[in-house]
C-alpha cells in the first residue's frame, strides 16, 4: 500500500510512491504530515489504514 505525506511532496520517498502509484493507474492517497506521519498524525494514519484494509 502506498501513501504520500502532504508535507513530503518533492522528497525522494514521496516521489517514489507517486511514481509507483502511477504504474497501475491509481492515485496516491495523501495523509497529513510528512514521512514520519505515523508518529506525528497517528489518528489520520490509522484512519487511512483502516479504510484501505476494508477495501
């Protein structure tokens, strides 16, 4: 599963995730924060993960 932190745009981890998301023609979902979003925005991270696992 790929996600992009809104504050990480332009950084290598974000660019890599965006590139990989384009390959199957999917969109890169965004969550608040940057690369360490799990520790800075844990509720948003958990919400995104729960939504993705239900899909």
